[in-house]
C-alpha cells in the first residue's frame, strides 16, 4: 500500500452531553407523574368515609342501621349467602365488613376448615368485629380446678353495651374468622389467599378504586371470584340521596373491575333487592 492511497482518519466529534442529565431528569419526572398517586374518582363525594373513620363513631347506631330488617341486603342475607354457593373449606374475604353480619354467616358456611377475612378500615368497626369474634370463646366454659371460670361478655368500648349471643348469627362456627385492618388503597391480604372476595354496598366508598382493585386481584386466587353488590344509579328512578352518594352506575363499575383483570361472569338475580344489582366476576386461570 502506497502512501498516496492512505486517507486521513477522521476523529469522531465529541458530542456535547452537558444537557443529557437534564433530559433524564425530565423523563424521570414524566414517568413519576404517569405512575403517581391515583386521583380520586370523578363524582366521589368529599369525605365519604369520614364518619366511619371517626374515633367517636356511634357503633350502636350503625348496628341498628345495618342490621335492621328494613335494609334489603340484611333482610335477604341468607338468600345472598346461599347464592354464593360457598363450600366447606372455602376462603372468603368480606371487604368493608362493617358490623360483620355477613362475615359470621360466611364463617358458618365455610366451616371449621375454611377461613373468613373480615376486612375493615374503620377503627370502631374493627373493635366491634374483634369483640364479636371473641364470643366464640364463650361457648365452652373454662374450668380451673373444678370451678367454672366466669368470663364477662365483651363490651363495645364507649357504649357500655354488652354484646349478646343473639346479636350475632353464625358465631357458633366462626373459629376461622380473622379480622384484617385494610387501608384506603389496599385490602392488605396475601396473594392468592381467597377463593371469593365479597363487596356489599362498599365499592362506591373506594376512594382509590384502581389501587384497591389491584390489591383485590392479587388476593383472589386464579379461578376465584369477586361478587359485587351495589346500588343502581338511574336518574329518574334512583333516590336523590343515592344519586349524590354513589358516584357511578353499573356500567362504569363493571368497566373498572374488568380493567383490573377480572372478567364478568354473570349477574345473579336475587328477589328483594330492588335497589341493588349483584354481579359475579372471576379472575382468569
């Protein structure tokens, strides 16, 4: 090779990378905005859960309100439990368990080999659920050296009211009931821990439904189910109170739950629930 055939080697020009860190910062900020805190749903009433989170919540008043025969879901509670077709050994999560009347009926249905998770965010309802669950330990008198040990019935703190056996259905077989403190964003249950998640008049209270549904999807095992009982929201038919209280109707709630990965299986027809619809979703295998 002669000298005349040699071409001068061009050195690569140095690129000015001074602004590159700034680009990364902007991209990171954009990503943070995209995955940031979930905004509250449109139409959600302000402070919808404040009364339940209050430390001075009147538990007695809500026991009477939630467990009165004039409330349709309470009057039809046995029909609802029957429609769920629970089996011995099933694991059920009662989301937003409230006073727990469904939780204890579920515990009776799944038997001693099953498990029920009563999930709540209300401190006062959590106290009530624990105290009601403690009744199961009063069925068999404890004996010390031949003398029956006296055990006082649990009292709801701040009310002075003793919880009697007839107040709680299903406590005879509630050994598998566990009270779980959830958060406004999570049901706080382990992955694949339940066969059925049950939400009755609760979903419209979710302040962060996307996050809550993500936690529910993780908790329900593949092939498991989510059953939703919610209020109809039909302008001109639904009461003014429910139109203001419930942020969206059946179509919107269905789309939100399906967006989380659940698949709508069917609507469960139940007599006596004129103001409610009942939907069964499944988590695909």
